[in-house]
């Protein structure tokens, strides 16, 4: 890969776009699971759409999976940035 050019605005934008692409499916998947888990928990406490209190287990599970995916994406992006700055890629 080419050396990162952070001295120009165009180089910074290109690097920002590169970082945004790293682990994007993990971030989006995590966000989806977190939102679904929040709605399931919210709905189960209010009896919405026929959800009972037993659905709370699924809601908490979805929240846990979502946060694991989101933290995984953060780890992968940080690792990519460190390696890229050290030109290890």
C-alpha cells in the first residue's frame, strides 16, 4: 500500500474513507442487533406485539451480540490504523 499522506486535506479524506471501510459489516451488524435487542426489551416490558417477559432473554442476547460485534469492529479498526501508521500493511 502507498504511504499515508496526512499533510493534505485530500490525503486525510482518503485515509478517513479507508478507515470507515474497515470492519464496516461488523459495525452495521452490531448496530442492527443493538436496535433489535432494544426494541424487543422495550416491547416485552410493555406487552407490545404479544411479547412476554420471556422475550427479554432474547433481547438481552441481541444486545450482547451487538456490543460484541461493535467492540470487535473497534478493535479491528484500531489495529488497522496502528499497522497502517507503522507501514506494516
